[in-house]
C-alpha cells in the first residue's frame, strides 16, 4: 500500500461521528471527501437545495465535488480557513486532510447564506443543471441564514478539526508501516527465536517460587523486596539471554546480515517512536536531524542498524530521567561507499553505559566503529560509524 487512502487509515464510522459532531455543534452541513472530492461519508444536516436537487443532478454533483476539492486545495496553499461561494450560490468552507504533505481528503462545511438567494440566479442555475425551477426556488427559501461571524467561527473550528484528522491519519499510517516492518523482520529472521535453555527456565522457576513463598509469608517487607528483585533480575536476564543468543548465532555464522534498501529518516522515526513509547513519566525529549547530504535511499541491514540505535538510546533512557537526546546523522563519501555517522548526544548527563559488547559486535559485523565520549559537566556522546551503499 504505497499510497494509502483516507479510509485505509481512518474507518468511515469514525469519520462520520466526527463529521456529525461538527454539524450538530454548528448547525451547518458537513461532508468528508476523498482527495478527488468524492464523498466517503453521508452528508450531515444537508439542506434539500443541495441534497435533493443540486447533488441529484449529474452536472451539479460533479460541480459540488470540484468545489469541495478546490476549497481544500486553497486552504492547503494559504494555510488558513477558506470560505467561498459554491457554484450554486451557497457559502461553503473546506479544509484539507493530509498524510504528510499529500492530500488524501477534504472536510467541507457550510450550505448557508448571509441573505436569501436572488430568484433569477436560482432559476438560471436550475436550468443549467436540469432541475425544476419552481421546486428549486422553494428549496432555496429554506436555506439556513447565518451571519458572517458565525460562518467564520465554524470555518476556523473545521480547520482545527481537519488538522486533528490529519494527525490521526499520520499516526495510523505509522502503525501500518511499523506492522509491515515487523512482518518483514519476522519473515527474514524466523530463526532468531529459539527455546529458552534449561538454566534460564530453572532460574526463573526459582525466582517465582521465592516470590510465592514471600507472598505466603505475609511479611510485607519480604514480599516487596522479593518481587522487586524478581522484576529487576527477570528483565535483566531476558535481555542478556536474548543478546547471548544473538551473539552466538552471529559468531557461529548462522545469521547473515540482511541488506535491503531503506531510508535513514524513516528508520530513525520508527526507532525513536518505539523508544518514546517506553518513556512513561520520564521528561526526555528526542530530537533527530538527518543532514541533506545523507542519501535518501541506502543499502544495508536496516534491522541491525535499528537494533544498534535502539540499544544505545535505551542505555541513555535507562540511566537518566530527564533531558534532551539529540540524534544527528551525517555522511561522507569514502571510496565506493558512503560513510554514515550517527551521533547521539545527551547534554549535561554523564551516562555510564551498560555492557555494550553486543552492540560492538554488531557494528564490527558491518565493518563499522563505535566510540563513547563522556565529559564531566557537559554530557555524553555516542559515535556510530557505518559504511553503507548509496542508491
């Protein structure tokens, strides 16, 4: 799904509820369309002038869709709510729904007037659209009248709602990309998962028995101490054991590097998103910057590189509760390869990293290098260098 549509990212029922809520609040009509102006929802609070007559005409429907699309495009260009008079003489407003910089839909509202329509105009429009003139005039007399301030306020509200829907679409698309990445990783690394060894199981069983005994003792102090040990040591053992398996498989040559085309910008966005999701109450902000000279498409083991960056970031997160993590990616040409340098800087915090033997091993497997610089009172920097091929 290279270019997902709006309804691929947000289900129609959700869009309908948002649209109905806006219409109920403002008393004005509302409709959500795709990128071509074609409705994806059922119109809310539509007047007969539009629903029963204008949009029932083939020419009228096409004109309406074009108006909705153009209204959203103008709003996108000018970055402000845009109010316009549609082809049938009503005041409308539309805002874009975006996926990044790509238009994937529009949210239109309005179908109101500030004063009654001129009957001669209504007759001419009826003739051009093939609509009964008298019925069209009668429907025009029931169109909602609003003052200009009410219309402007509604358009402004719709602009904010459109931004929220765009954000929802972006997050949904990120989840889709993440799921596809996980599926590819599972497919290419099915041999990564192995059974826990007997010693690991035995240790876990012992800890579980100790925890059970502590709970049965009824001693609150013993229970708290034992459970905390179980949680801490259990997490450490799982992490260490996973790294040991990975190290052994790599050292034994059973797991080869999986080189594919990838985007460094997308990779960082994915990895940082996962790390940010684990921050809980920590006041940590992650900033990432990829220089313009870094090739947009690289050839390398995206999964391993992501694993390395993730482990370095988690080292930082584990050893500090607040601050800014600045990730900067630069590149330079070295022979036939492009040498990528990833710097992870933590200002003010002196991070004493955990054992990074697994990270170092992975870096060496890719002919790269890693260094750590810790300066008292200034902070800590991790330098990761990897040769990659630019495509």
